[in-house]
């Protein structure tokens, strides 16, 4: 009885303090408690997915409702989680050389690629992929797919978290199991079974390259029946795979090429944020308000519209890196692969 009376007294004191607070104080406390709850939830998310695969991702839910609303699309959901040791090393190699050549060197962000993507976006060119595999994994695992600065900030936060908690091996394992390979097809095992009729552990170099090059446009590409463009891109990826060799996800930082390690450590995400807010706009005088280039630029003549390119054959070729890509250190005692 004594304990119950003490609890009642404490609750009454708490209510009295709450009533005595001014409106601003109440708003501040609610905001602070809300921030702590959201922060704690994100930590639980990252810790949970460090051990278990996410039951569903925001993209899976979004695609499901898109399929339900569209009468011309079938409701399809294919997914089969597998461990990293049950995934062919060919796919790991293909995804790294195609999506993120410096995956083993950075801490989640390739700042030079991010700057290039920002500059080209400001110039009004087509979107350039500047996201690393770590950023793509964070986005696909935890966040909805819409373009906004808030989502980009959340993506950066989750990327820092998974790089610190998961490590490169777990990030790659989760990425290959949740990434979209087609309409309602998630993960490399479901994609391998759907397009090639066998497990992801038996993917050949050609099949792995075809899956890797369809990642930027999974709804428009078909690795099982590749177009001429997709085949050419797969051949480029195969050439890079031969140059890089086997990707060793267990490699320690001191075993990597020190030149590229130093290059990745020159700048971090905070340097990019400062650059974007200060120097980013100065690089584009044509877009700056009141600039001479903006006021004296002559209007362009209207040209005839170009014929639409095929669905999965964009007019421009695959983006080449603007700096030399490193040679990945192969794992020790690796037997030579069969062609």
C-alpha cells in the first residue's frame, strides 16, 4: 500500500509540474521526447537488421500498392532471403564494379561522385548516380523512395549507422537480399530463380553482370531476355570484373591500397554538406541569380523532337568514373575461377 501511495504522489507532482509549464515549455518537452523516441526507434531498427532480415521494406509496400492500383500490372511478390555464402562471388564482384568501385575503401560515401552528381543536377543534365552501395542499402532497407532533402539527410544518417554497426559484409548481404531486380522481384535469389531458373549460388559471370546492370532501372530491364544495350553494358562489367579480380569483403583496411584509402579519407559527409551550402552554387554561374551569364545568355533555337529511345536503351552510355578506379586486393588462397 505504501508503494502505491508513493506512485500516486509522484504522478500528481508530475501533473502539477506539467500544468505549471508555459505553452512554449510544453512544446519543447513534447518535441524533445518525440526526438528521443524516433532516435531510439532508428537504433532498434539498425540493431534488429544487423541480425535479422527486414520482414518488409518501404519499397516493397510501395510497389504492392502500385500494382494494386494499376490494372495493367499483375500483383507479384517474389523474395527469398539467403546468406552471403550462398550467393555466388560473381554477383558480389559484378555489383561492386558496376555500382560502387570503391566500396571497400570508403566509409559509406564517395564524396567526389556525390559532388559530380550535384553539379550535373544543377546543370539540368540527366540524373547521375552518386550513391554508394551502403547508401542504397540504407535507402532500400529503411526509407521510402521519394526525392527530398529530408530523405537524403535520413539516408546519410542510416548510412553512418550501418557502416558503424553492420560492416561491409553485412551491408552487402542485406543489399543483395532486398534490392529490386524487377516488378515485385526482390533479392538475388528470387531474381536468379525468376530469370535463369537456378539458385544465386550458381550464377555465372555473364548472368551476374546482367543482373548488376539492370539495378539502375529494374522495372525497365529484363536480364533473362537482355536487349542489345543491356548486353553491351554487361560486357563492360565483365571486363571490369576481370580487371578487379575477386572482391575480398573480409579485407582489413591496412591490406588495401593506401593511395585510395587516403583519397577516400580526404573528405567526409560533413565536408560535402559545407561545400554544398557554400561553394556548390558558385560553381554554376549560369544558374546564379543576377549573374552575367544568366542575363546575357541567348535563347536556344527550338529543335525538332528526337525519337524516343527504347525502354531500356538510354541514349547515353554507362557513366565512366572521373578518376581511375583501384585494383581490389584479392583474397588470399583464392583458386583461379573458371571462365
